[in-house]
C-alpha cells in the first residue's frame, strides 16, 4: 500500500484543491473520490467551493454521481454559493443539473440568477425565475455592500435597529449625552465606563448603535430595550472568535451566537435566510443592516463619528 493510499485525503487542506497534480496523485493512489474529506465532506464539494476548475473536472469524471448531495446541496450548488462560476461551468459540462430542486427552493441555477453571474446557465422554458422581492433584495445587497465599502470592524459592537430614530434609541436606553472630548479620553479597555459609552446614528430605515472598542451595543439588555415594538440585529466582531450575532424582536431573543455573513446555510433554513446568506457572504455588517431593513448610504454610522455619544446608566446588562 502506498503512502498516498494510506493517507487517503489526510493532510489535504482547503488551499490544496487548486493543485491538480496533488489531487490526481491522491486519486491514483486510491483516495476515495466520493468521500473522506474533513471526516464527512465530499471531495467534489470541497473542490467546487475552494478549488480550481481543473480539479473539479478531474473529480467529476471519477465520482459515482456528479449530483450527489451533501447537507442538502450538490457540488454545483456549492460552486454557485461560493461565487466560483468557472467551477460551476465545469460541473455543468460534466453533467450536473443546474435546475435540480434543493435548499429551500433554490436550485443552483435559480440561486445564480440572484448573484453576480446571472447568465451562468441557460434558463429552460417554464423554469421559474426570481420573484420581484428577490430581485429587489439582490439589487439592494449590491448597493449596500458598495455603499459600506471595505470595513475594518474587528473589536466593534453594533446594534442595527429598525424603525426608530437615534433620539428614540437614547430615550429607550435612558442614556445621557457625552461630549466627544470625553470619548476621546476613553481607552479600549473592558471597563464599565468604556462599555457603557456608545454612539448612535440615524440612518435610512432606523438607527445604528455603535461602539468601536467593544460589545456594549450587543449586550442582551441593550438589545431588549432597543427592540421594543421592532427588531434589532446585534453584532460583536470578536477579535478572538470572529463575528457573533444576535436577533431580538420586541424584547424577545430569537437567536444568539449567530454568524452573520459567514458559513454555509442549513437545509432547514428558510428561502429568505438562504438568499441572505448568499447575497451577504463575507459581509457581516451589511447582513446585519439588511436584516433590520437599514439602507445605509455610507459607512459613517459604523466606523465614523456618530450623530451622538451617550452613556448608559449603571446596571446589569446581561440578565
């Protein structure tokens, strides 16, 4: 038994799926083309999302079924979701079905219509296209992502609140105004004075509560107070563990430890959730804003000077 055969796919990382010689050598030595990557991922799915069209083509000719599903999606669906049109074309050329129903009604072909390459596949007669609301959501995602531009938000906390003004947000929080000079003296420390000091900015559709140095806006009590009669999506860009999101609607927490703009959707997600995950992939701030219906025209509310600085009263904001 050769070394490669004993290894199977062991040691092959995400970056290796562009290396045709490596993948072909593993296959020739006995690695299973149908399974065995990262315990459960199919090799073709891994290559579809992270690899090159040459590797995708090599694997597609060796698998038992080019349309085999993993976690509710085919490799072609994975290529479309990952915005890898060259890989998607290679799979379609190998016989993968763009219009196979899956994932909340989003076939690979229908999902592609909402993306950056809507002409990726020929739409057959009678095949459903996008609904008006989906067309509008796709257009808004492109506008919003462009408006926010490239953001550096590590360590930032946000609460995106639908339908209320900055003044109303300050009232709900019983917050007192703070002079900008006082804010400039604050350090990036996890102390009460820093965590209880937040900025608030009016934006189209609602307001954004922000804190460049911490998690203050996403604390549970802050979110509950802000969400009365509306919805609030919170984000803490944790430098240690990545983006952490939460949803509170009218004082009731609907989700915590979420990962806005990151990760693949679940087969149990709704059609709207799958579309949002696709449209805002790797754009966590835009995802949060869009969920709350905020239509920002620039990034000032996120990493600029807010309309007002305020300090929250002392208290328990976690229980």
